[in-house]
């Protein structure tokens, strides 16, 4: 898959970044994170522009999140339960609602940095009835942070690709890049959710 995606990004660039990231943030199972990392890699190789990739990724994530907000506000929990990858259970729903109540509209920003939550950030915000103006602000801020961090991770590895590839091989390196991205972006919020759940679980 990595070679296929790399080839598409190399030949079509931003025309691949936008639809893939948009659909990913609208809950479609397409590799939005990997696409941004791959685009960042090509930035490091001088094929794409750093600011253009970040801007394209931000716009796509923002618009995808807005579409998800509309779906969530219209169809709510029924739609969320149909996303089987999230393994939504009544206990999980309670934890997510508690997380939303604690952080308010800021949860829209924080959820961007958890791998399994960021594709449904908009749906969750719509389901939680987050006011539109705060949602738009935090959705834009979260989209910008999400696109920037993933792109920069790819950019960093792209500049040092030949060195790293000689050590561990290209396939393993792709896996490490994605693992590092997921770790960096998910660690903080996973800890926050766990802490909140522990404090609010019945004795």
C-alpha cells in the first residue's frame, strides 16, 4: 500500500491529499494520516511544498469535520454505533459523553490527536450538540494542528530517508513513521481520557 500511495502522491500531489484527508475526517476508512505523512515525506524530497500540503490538509480536515458535525447532529448515536471500528458500547458512550462535558468545545480540538477518534470528531461534536461557533473555531485549530504535525513528521523522515533506509529498510521505516505519529499524537489524550474515566468510575 505504501508504494501505491507514494506513487499517487508523487504524480498527483495535492489532488490526492485533499480528497483522502477529507473523506477520512468524514469517517470513511481511507488512510488520511498516512497520506499526510507521505506528502510530508515528498516535501522533504523537494517534490511538494510544505505550506501547500499543510494548507490542503487543514482545509480538507476542517471541511470533513464540518460534514461530520452535520451528520452527527442529524443522526447522532445511531450513526456512531454503525462505525464498527470504534467498538461503541454503552460504557464507552458514557465515557465519551463525560469527556465532552469535562472539556466542552475543547474536546473537538483534543479528539483530533487520537487515532481512532479524529475521523469522528465532527460526528461526536454534532452528537454532543456542541455550539456551532466554538465548534468551528476548535475544528479549525485542531485541523491545522493535525495536518501540521503529521506533515512535519513525514518531512523530517523524508529529509533523512536514505540514511534511515540504509539502516532498517524502507517498509520497516514506513511502519515506524506511522507508529511515531500515532504515539506522539495519541499519548496525551489517551492519558486524559484514562484519568477522567478512573476518577468518574463507580467504586
